[in-house]
């Protein structure tokens, strides 16, 4: 069990956070809450500390990290901004769940960017994360604080479950506010490319950028990305150990899920469903374990509970679980990207003929 300190997420006591800052300063690893998910942080300018992040997570060495900053001055230290309009856009989106890919400066050790000439940067909208960056006075390199391949942690317990005492300190600020990781956009490309959907949705982003962005198939959760474009998007992600099947059906999701689950039960499988309050009648109807992520009409609630629900899958008695898809509008795209990846491409849709 690692050392854990509890803090008020909205008004963290600087005195309490002092120890965390000292650990970062001396090259240690600190897990801390951001508004999206928990991060596993190290001093971004300390190559040894950054290398330890990869070891502890079991992360492939060619998958670069996000640098977390606390001010636009810090951005100028690490990235080249050729176009002043980019600065104006970042002033609108930051602090917030938005990560930008820019050309890096020499100050950034190549360990943090996995040798790439580009760096991912974001200014988190979380008082604890901002206080740590300010205390350290340097950017904090931080991936999500899960073991590589597992669902991202939205609570300190998830970090402890995955990483144990290989992390020097866990700052426990309760559950994170948004529950899915930041939107990532590559602004070095023309048009800009969405690498990972998140809480800042494409419609809004296009209105802020005042231009169209490219949304490749892998950003929706389909297929594999080219290494040069999106180095981290090729690996299996967010996956429970148990088999997970994603059911997508824009027309009649309740009957499609019922049909698919009955099929598995008939073949002798114990099944669980990860779905919504509105479909919870399927629990008794089919006699299965049912995990609800919230109301189908509240996508932010679903986003907040998604990773916790995926972690619960492995704690059920089921042989396999069916996760229920949702439409892609707004934060729905981020949710569907995570679900498609978690299912490892095990996606079922129902044609009307199957249902009749
Ligand atoms: O919300 C978040 O972004 C969280 C919190 C902790 O800030 N962080 C997070 O980090 O999700 P991570 O490492 O789990 O995901 C970062 C993604 C990876 O898929 C990585 O490949 C991509 O960002 N990335 C980092 N640097 C990149 C670069 N130079 N070019 C393209 N993709 C990059
Ligand atoms: Mg991650």
C-alpha cells in the first residue's frame, strides 16, 4: 500500500500538498487527480523520473506522455507556437480537458516524447493538479495512473489497485469530475487532426478553431492508427480481463441487447450487462448481473461512471459482459471510442431481421 494523503479537491491545503511537491522535486512519482482521470506525475525535466513512469505503468517506450502546465509562460518553455491564433484558442480552452500537440523545444527531454519532435501539452482544470505544478514550478509529465491497458483511474482506489506501492505517494482528491481523458488534437497538421475524443467535443472545437477538423476512424475507436500520427492509439486499451462485447444499435437498443444476451445465455454463458438506468428491467427479465452507468439522457454522468463500471466487470461472476453503446453526439464520441477499444473490436449490431 503506497502512502496516501487526502485533500479537498476544490480547496487543497498547500501545506498538505508540500510533501507531494517535495517528492516530485526529488525525482519521485506522485499520483494526483485531474478533472478527467488520475495522473501518474513526475518532474517533466527529470529524464530518470520520466523513465520510471514507463516502468511502473508497464507502458511501451514508444508511447509519449502529456506535459501538464500551469501557465502560458510554461507553454512557451516547452513548445513552439508559430501562430498567434493558437495562443488565442488555448486561452479559450485552458484550463480544461484539452491536449494540444505542438512542436517541442529542446528543454523537453526526449524520454517524455518517446523521441518524437512533437509534444503533447495540457493545462488541467483541477485545483490539486494546478497547485502541484505551481509548487514544482515546472511542467509535470503524467499519463493516466493505471497499469498500461487497463481502464483509466477515476478514483484513488483504482490507482492503488493497479500500481500499489510502486508509486511514492497518492494524493486522494475523491472521484474525478469528468471521468474520460482529455480531447487530443494535433495542431501541427493541416487540417488539425482529432487523435482522441474527450470532453471537449468536435462540434465545439470546430467553432473555437473556426475550421473543420479531421476525425480519423481510429478516433471513433475503429481500427489502428498509424504510428507516426498517433503513437499511443495502437495498443489495446481500457480492457477488463473478461470478454467484453459492445452492442450498438441506433434503432432499438433494448431489444438488440435482449436478443444478444439471450443468445449467450442459451449457449451456457453467465452474462453481465453494463448499461443505463432505463434498461435496468433487463436485469430481472434475463436474470443477469446489471451494472448501470447512469441515465441514457445524461452523457456526462455516463462518462463519469464508465471506467469504474469497466473495472467492475472483472469483479462480477459472469463469464462475459455486454456493454451497451450510445449515440456519438457531444461527449458520446469519447464514450464510444473507449467502449469500442475496451471491447477489442468485439462489436455486435442487430439487423431488423434478427430481431423479428
Ligand atoms: O486527461 C488526460 O489526458 C490524462 C490526465 C492525467 O491528464 N492523461 C492521459 O495521458 O490520458 P495518457 O498518457 O494516458 O494518454 C496520452 C495520449 C497517449 O495516447 C499518447 O500516445 C498521446 O497522448 N500522445 C502524447 N504525446 C503525443 C505526441 N507527441 N503525438 C501524438 N500523440 C501523443
Ligand atoms: Mg492512458
